[in-house]
C-alpha cells in the first residue's frame, strides 16, 4: 500500500474529486463481506489515488518566492555546494555556494540579504546564528576537533564528513572528484554508515556483555545518538527506524520483520513526523528509492558467500533504478558509479576507522601520515575513474524495464545458472 501511495504521489495526475474515499469504503465493505481479492484491489487503488490527491492538494503555485529584503531562514540541510533553507511559506529555498556551506550547518539560522524566485535564493550578504540545540553543538565541536588535529585539509574534511556529517569543509576539487565518479552519496551519512556503525558497536558490546539484550539495546542507543549528532538526515533516520523495528520484532516474536514492512513503517513514521515536505526532499527520495530497489531486486543467491558479486549486483540495481531520479535532480547519472562505489568502500571504512582516534586524542605523526596516504590513494584512484556522465533520455526507458527484469531474474533465480557450471 505504501509503495502504491508513493507511486500516486509522484504521478502527474489531476483529480478533481477525492475518488479515493468512496473506493476505500467499497474496499473495506468487500473485505468485511469476505471478498478478499476485490476488496484488496479496491484498497490498493484507493491508496494510489490518495497519493495523487495529496500531491494535488499540496500544489498551489510557486513556493519560496521572496521579495528583496533581509530574511531569517532555518537551514534544513546542506552539502558541499550550498544549503537548503526553509521558506516562510513552508516551502524550501536553495542557496548555492561553498562559502555559505562552510559557515553553517543543519539547524542554524541564516540571516540573508537578497531575494528568491523559483525555489532559489540569490544572496548579496548573509550572517549565521548558531543553533543552540545540544546535538548541533556537539557536532560543531567534533568538527572543530578534527580540523584542529589534522593539518591536511582534504584528510580532515573527509574524516569530518564521514564521521560527523559536516561537508562544508570539502574543497571544490574534492566535490568535483566525487561528483564526476558518482560517489558523492558516500560523503552523505546514510543507512550504509548507520549499518556499519551498528555492526561494529554490536560486535564490541557482545565481547563485553555477551549476546543478550544489553548489547543490542546499547548498539541501538549509540546509533540513535549518532543519528542525532550527524543532523538527523532522512537517510540515517530511516535506517535507525528500521533497526529499531528489527530489534523489536526479535524481542516480541523471535524473528526479524519483513524488511519491506520495516521500510513501509519508516516511510509512515517520517511522513507523520515531518509532514509531506519529507516527500519533496531529494535526499529522502534517493534514500527510500535506493533501499526499495535493493529490497525488490537486490537479492543475490550465489552460495558460498560471494561478496564481490553481491556488492556489484547491488550497485547495478541502485544505478539503473535511480538513473531517472538522479538525472532529474542533478542533470546526469554515472554508469561507472557501481564500480567506483565498490572500490571506494574499503577506503571509506579505513578513513572512518583512522578518524576515530582523532576524536579521542591528538594523533601521532604516524597515524596522521597513514590517514593522509589513505586519502591520497583513494582520490588518485577516483581521478582515474572520472567521466562526465550522461543524461537520462526518454528512449532509455525502453531499455531500463528489461534491464530491471534481468536484474530481478539474476538476483532471485541464480539456481538456474548453477545447473550449467
């Protein structure tokens, strides 16, 4: 139902009347009368139409248009190229610039002299008021500690981006390297980072306290704190909700929930918490779409635990399924992104591992040099994989559908191929 609701929300369809309401009533009556199949069809159709209705009700002309003046706007999120601001009318505004990205972070208030049109802010001058939220204060403190203790700017900025979520310190050259290789998502804290942290913390706590609930609850608590400190971005919040659901099911029923059910619950919780604005957030869209594509297409049954094939298959799934969305948001998508991501993950893990001692004490010269050499090798390999990317054209849809079917077939039906070995 949640998938159909989102499909309706993102489908350009105009409905004059709330047709979902009587259809939902019919579906409930059919289910109550024991007609399960037609009742379910009616409820699913109502879910799709509800999504189109909510999308239509939320559109009312251009949002975020502000005349010239001084405006105080909250920073919703930021990346290496600028910040996303909350407009007074509830919409969002994008203010581009690496300088402003370095000066502020999520939760801060930006006082801007300028004007906005079409969702973009054109600023003549700005001033930042720091957020007093304790989690924002901790994040800024950790970022400052890393910057102070690591002299190399590329190294310190990458460690800070991967551990605290602060990406404003990345240079233009670094941003271009990750953008041109399709690996920018590795710098944005996501479910991948939360999952790796949960695994590491759980292994440590099990060594100390055994395999009981103390270790699991401790790992969930640490991941929750990490999610808040890193800015509570949609991707990390989604991952934490799914972890909590999995732990709850183990406690109540002795089994893990269906991950598609956990994904659906995360969508519902985040929409209820943030409102429909979360459905317009590009980061949330890519996070939910990537996880959904992996849940539906990403299973790889090779036997023997062939990790490289499984990771490569997952990269292809995400790249192909998200190509239209990424091209729509950023203009192009990168065909080498799966390979670049696969190569980058060991380096990313190494940089995060080497960065943890930096938060605890001033690193010795050997540790700092090792961090710098790791970053240097990572960047040099990515430079060799640069390419301009391609835009998603209409004719590509005819290729995308059979490719998705092929990925599903190879992911779920590998036993067919094993017969010929």
